């Protein structure tokens, strides 16, 4: 609906080309992107501490330090006892991070603490 209002496309026209032109993601992909971005912030100590505490690297456990998964930057995913628990950030966040290609884990991004100028 918002893309139609921004672009002026009628309801009978296809919305996919408009979303591509606006560089907008479908909702399911946007959720994955935002979750991965928040985990990236946790891993790089830019997120609040209460979120960073939920992201435990595999290297934090001494028995897992020599595993191949520890070298790829994976995070520990706690066990969920309920379906609702599987959707929580503590479980879904590390699982989303672990599904990314290993190259994404070590990407060097510049973190901006001030908003970008619009002009």
C-alpha cells in the first residue's frame, strides 16, 4: 500500500517492478535483513548490551573452540521449547546469522552513530 502511494501506481498494476525501482524488499526478506543487521551490531559491540548478551559466539565455549564452526564466526543457538520461543530474537537472531554465508560475518562496515545528511 505504501509503495503504491509513493509511486502513484494504481491498484490494478503490478507492484513488483515498483518495489524493485524503490529498492524495497518484500516483508519476509526485510525481516531477515533487519534481524541480520541487529546481530551484526551485536557481534561488533554496537548494539545495546542486553541484545549483545544474547549473541554468544561458538568460540566462547572451550569445548567448541577447535571446531570448524568456531572459525566461521557462528553463534550458539539455544534450544527453544515452544514455537513462540523459536521466533524470539535470542533464538531466531543467531540462527539467521548462522544461515548467512561466512563472508558476511567478517564484512567490515563503517558504523555511523549520527544520521546521514539528506543533502
